[in-house]
C-alpha cells in the first residue's frame, strides 16, 4: 500500500490545523482570577473550563459526555490502517507495520490518538503506539521472556522474584499497546486472560507467603479490569494481614485519563496504603486531561510515581528527560524508574546504549531537584532483576578518607572517623525485626558474614581437579 491520505478532506484540513496537545499546566490561574485565590489552591480539581486537548475532526461531533466516558473510549479504539488513516498521515513503514500478520496487538484510544501529530512521523506519541515494519526484525540478544518471569511464577500470573514483594498480573489487556512492551508475550491476547480461578490461586499463594509485604498489581493494565473485579482483588489483598502495601502499575491514566473518575478514586481510598505508578515517557503525554487525573489520584492520598522506558528517538535526550521530570514533579508524581529497554521482540529499534542512560542521570542529578531524578535501571536478562546504574561519584578511597566528585566536577575529600564503632548499635539492632531472605541475601549476606563467597555455576566441579585427567 502506498501513502494513505486522510479519509475525508474535512479531516485533512482540520487535522493539519490540529495543534499539538495544549501545554498549559493545570491550576495555572486565568488572568481575571485574583493571583492568590484560595479556592484555586485548595481545590486543584479542574473545572469544565480547564483547557483540554483539541480533538481531531473525526471526533469533533462526538458529544463531550461520550468522549469523556472511558467505556466509549475503549469501545472506539483504533487498530487498522483504515481507521488510523482517518486521523494521521501514515508513512509507508507504518503501513507495513500495521498490515504485518505476526505483529503485537495494535489498539489506540481515540484520546491518545488525538495527541498524535498527524504530520510528523517522529511524533513521540505516535512512535510508542504505531508499529513500524522494522518492529518484526530480530536482533542480537532478543529473548521471548527476557526477564525470566515465567520461571518465577509459582501460580499463573504471580511473579515472585524478590524476597518480600510480588508482581501480580491480573489481566492481559491494556487500554492501548506500547510497541516496546516487555510483556508482549502475554499481553494483548483477547482470548487469553486471567480469570477468577487464577485470582483465587494467586490469593491462596499470597495467604501462605508470609514474607510478602508488598503486592504490585500489573499486567496488562489492572485499570482495564472491570471495576467490581478490581475492587474484589484489592479487598481480598487487604484482608491478608502480612500484606502491608498494595501498588498498582498502570498506563491507563496516560491512555485513558477518563477512567480516573471520582468513583474510582473513592474506591482506591478504601484500600490504603496504596501506591500507584504511572508510565509516562514523554512530556507531551502530560496533557490537561492527564494532569487532572493525576491531581485526583494525589488528592485521594495515593502517592504517585512514574516508570518510564528509555526509547531511542522518543526520549533519549537530556532536555526531554528534564522537561519530563519537571512536569511530573509539578503534577505530584515522583520519577521512580527509568528503564533500559528490555531485550524483547519488537523493541530492537527502540534500544539505546546504557551510556545514554548514564549520561541522562549525569545531566539530572545535582542539576535539578532530587525529587526529579529517577533511578536508572537495567532489568537483567535471564531474570536477574533490576540493577541500578549511575555515574561514578566515588573517585578513590584510602583508610580514613574518601575522594568524591559532585555533578559540577568539584572533587572533594571526606574524612572518615578513625574510631567509628559499628558495634555501638548492637543493642538496638537486636530489637529490630529480622526478615529472612532465604537464598537471596546476596552481597549483603557476604557483608553480614553469612557466607564467604558467591560462586558461579559449575565453580565447584571446575575446581575439583585432584586426581582428574587434565
Ligand atoms: C519491578 C518488579 C518488582 C518491584 O520492584 P521494586 O524495585 O520494588 O519497585 C517486583 N517484582 C518483579 C517481578 C518486578 O519486575
Ligand atoms: S501499558 Fe504496559 S503492559 Fe500494556 S502494552 Fe504498554 S508497557 Fe505493555
């Protein structure tokens, strides 16, 4: 197929007029308001006069109540070339990606599609959700289950990788699908999702796993699950005494901010302490609609974090990352993780070097609020879990002194106490609770004297040479 033109001339004229998403911040006070209006400060929930993203012509006639209804948005997602060609000028490579047989599912909410610049093939919104032909190319190191999650699952959908926390996948569905999705092997299949009997098995495992104090609901996107089912899962988790915190990882506020209704927030309030991580990769995603959704969540007492993925051609720029971090913090969202792109099928062309991630952290730490600096992590292939990576700040050390450098390149010394007594805390230390981490105490276990070495696989047999043939 060749270059598609928009379906109607009306769409064509209108969509090229369509500005990129409005950049205004929520709570920016209109000129006629008194500058320190208390109501503005006390009640950041936006009114209907709040600026919002301009809709493409295709949806201009859709009544506001429908556009703002998350069910309408889900029911009108775009997935085919023909549907997408009505709102954006597709490139040849996008058409190749969209028409490929063996592709990861495509589905884009009308709201998110309305953020796409119809004329810019490099639009960061567009690149995240519209496949390119090259998505199907294999690359060196590519793996199906790059994080070995399946091996870590005691029951379907539960990934118990770390000592005290689990990942609980409750659906395979998302509001829209990200081309670089780390779980594309399980996500997006409309015929295979988790059901009530899986939830029962997951909950049964958790009731018995008393070391688990933190449950992270993810998927797929937990916010696409029927509201009643989600509440049942939350209340069942809350009923388990040893589960201290519940976390939700979701991209629904980004794809479908309409889902963050007052009713939904009131429901979340019943299950505190509940934390929520969103997934925002580019400042353009932070529209007035998303800001309003984030404000509602924050006002409901939900601490908000952001996990983003470092993506070539989308956000692998220190200036874009700074803008993102600043916009997040203004929206009461703490940047949590910046992920190195996983070695997953379909993500080859999104990968950057690790050096780029280090460079970005170098450009953030010290240059801006500590609150605005995420932890850059490589999720280790083979199931090693998240490994933080950062620039080196410790330059050298000798007994009694360390040499450090700051973000400006200022090199300084810190004199360490020569009479430090690490045993002074023992009395209090004995009273603090112990948490067992069988087999997972790791390098800390070495420091604590639990063992003297961690051996690579096959180490003992390699070194049992006594009497063996050379
Ligand atoms: C990321 C992740 C977690 C949570 O890790 P935190 O560092 O605590 O945010 C838990 N389980 C799995 C399998 C994960 O991938
Ligand atoms: S929202 Fe998350 S789980 Fe869903 S496609 Fe995107 S990255 Fe994958």
